[in-house]
C-alpha cells in the first residue's frame, strides 16, 4: 500500500511538471555530459547556477538511463523517448561485425528509426535549433543546426570540416562572426575549458536572433576529465565550473531579453560516472579459444563489444547455439579472480531493458571495473579512471527543470524515456 501511495504522489508531481496550466513559449534542453547528482549537491562543487535551479525548480534526483548508458544512445533517447531497441542507435560507435569501428560513430540523424522531438516541433510549425547534439547531422527538422560531427582525419581543421554539414549553410560563419569568435583547435578543442562558454554564446545568439521554440545543447567538457581522472579530480572542479557558467550565461541572457518567464530550461546528464581501478577484456578469452581473430576483419565466430561499461556478445551466426554453449562453459570455468568481476546478463533482461536485439547476452562488471574491447594481452589489468554504461543504474544521472510554470519540488527518479514526452507537452504539442 505504501508503494501505491508513493506511485500516486509521483504521478501528481509528474503531471504538475509535464502538464502546466499554459504551454511554455520556449524549451531549452541542455545536457552536461556525465552529470552526476553529486556535481550539483556537493557544496564543494563549483555549481552555483545549478544549485540555484535545483532549489527553485523541479529536481529529479535520479534519471535512469537506457542500455548502455552512453552518450549517443542516451542523447537519442532524450529526443525520442524510446529505448535503443526502437530508436536503433545502440552505441556511440556501431558494432560492424568484426570490422574496425574505432573512428566511426552514429553521426547522422537518419540513423534514428523513430520520430524525434525536433520533427514533432518542426511539423507543428515551430522553429528548432541544436548545438553539438549527437546523431543530429543532416536532420531536416532542425532549422539551425551545428551538429556533433568530425573528420576521420584528425589532423584537419575540424571546425572548417563541419561547416558544410551545418544548417542553414553559413550559420557557423555567422556564429563565429557575431557570437563566439573564431573556432579552431585552440579555442574549441574537445575537452577544453573554453568550449562550453563558446557554446553558450552561440545558443544565446540563436535565441536572440531566430527565437527557436526548441533548442537542444550538448556541453561535453565534464565527460573528458571524468574518463581520464575519475570523479574526484581537481580538473573536474574546473570543468564543472565551466559547464555551470555556461548554463548561467544562458539564464542571464533569458533574463536580459525578458524570456525567462516564458522559457523552460531543462538541465540533465546523459549518464553518470563510476570510478574504476581495474579493466576487464573479455575478448581475450575468445581469441585464446580460437573464436575471434586477434585483429578486426579476420575469421570469427563470436565477439564481445563494449558499449559503455557493459560488454555485449554477438555471434557471427545468430543461431550458433554450439558456440554460445562453448562460451557459457568458458565463463563458468574462469578462475575466481576473473569470474568475480562481472555478472552475466541474459537475453530476457536485455530485451526487457531495450538493448540491441542482436546481442545474445552481456557481461556487466561490478563497480570499480571497466570493460575494454582489447583482444590480446592480459584479461585483467590495473588502471584507474572513470566509466559509465552499466545496465543496473549505478551510473544514473540527474535533472533540473526551471522556468516558466515550474513549481519547486523534488522527485526521486524517472526513466530517461519520459523526458521527450515532457518536452512536447510543455510546448503544447499533442502526443
């Protein structure tokens, strides 16, 4: 009975946010890559704007992600409301059946198999804008779009490279001239402290000059330091201050242009982070057993693919029950020092959570362990850093809603799939 009343209370709070008395004029959805609740709540974290928004707006403590909780599938869920099994963006980089995927990502919007909120808003006659959002390149439904996209030639001028992929043509030149200054490997390097602030300047220019009803913005800096150094580094404090200042700059612009009372600002992560001190490379077992080539492109019968911090098993022949039995036996016979580092996730659980239907099982490591796609070397190594992509929610993110019609409040948790429908309701678009 207590659980029933708790669920009813959640529905009331949910409806108070998603069904305000009047629709918002504008919605700005900002993701801070790798945002954890502690990055807002910890008094030592330099996040004064997010702390203010959390006090005065609606705070969702935990946003439970999709499998795996990684940047590209998560960002696609945020703009579709669907799990990867439906929207078809399964990882940051697609699994290409034993081919090298190290430099390829799901860049293009036509990878998404279901309608997006960009499409719904655009078809309702409203303008849309997006800055550095994954899986947005080439979207016909984003009126002003600077997508997350890059050349495979890492020596080239990446910002010059993406200009032909920005819409309308010439919009990035316009932003450089009027908003953010020249963007290059010095002023806009991925992971640099300058990047988030320049992204905010672009967002403010688009809002002031083109008034998009929906804008999606991806701030990336906090992801880099957490991967490299974990969740407690001095560099993360600096990156958090940068991201928080970018959000504050957007809020200040809304106030100065008298749009704060007509705009809902949503700030959230795509995933959280967990520290690790060991790595696990399950493909080494397969190469030693003769089931996988040491290099991509060779003969193979099975392959583990690390999507975030879960390793999904694929069979070259999906009905190869003999190879699957052999792998199960291999896993059962591992020494305790290796077998104790993970749990086997069966097909039923993967299906229930919306993972890639082609995966036959998965290995989810315990917290403190990161998975890799390495095929040779040691199975277990000692290494430190930060990771994400669990199936069990250890790396949940958080969310704040602030602005027009949003009453202060707090909710323990929601699923990431609920956010896209929120946004459509906020803009008065029928489901």
